[in-house]
């Protein structure tokens, strides 16, 4: 039996600096919900916010392409940190990280989530 891969999925805000990670992804292309009237800078992740972010077609296309890459990279080294950043790390990157965690768990990849700048 092969060793269980362990990965950390981290969300962060670029405005607070780069975290220590093995791989970085910029999800700033996602329409920013903080600029929508329903959410503000200090709102926490909610189901409505997740639906807003994940309803954007390019978001799912991005996640569909990143997921197999993360699975492959997790087989190379058991301890990987994948960091996903947006402006402040409070809305877009946390939603992407949580969705990737769900998908990796379905694929049998053990993962932990760390939201560095989402003071929820």
C-alpha cells in the first residue's frame, strides 16, 4: 500500500504578502464578490457566497484543470502546500480552496485547509 499523500490547501491575500508554499495560484480572475452589494470586505464565507463564486463558468473550468494537477503533485511528495491567492484572501480564494478540498477528498487525497487571511 502506498503512503497516504498529505496536502495543505491555503487561501491568502496578496496584499498581506506571499506565504510559504510549494505552489501558488492566483484566483484574482474571479469576479470579486466584495465589490457586490451583498458582501463586504468583512463578511465570512457563506453558502450564498460559495454559490456566487462557483456559478462563474471560468471558476469551475479552472478548478477542473487544477484538481488533476494537485492529485499528480501529491503523489510526487507527500507534504505539499498549495496556496491560492486573491486580493485580500477573504472571499474568492477560500471558496476555491474549500471546493478543491471536497474534490480531493473524493479522490482519496488527505488534505488540510488553512485560510491565512480570512479571520472567520
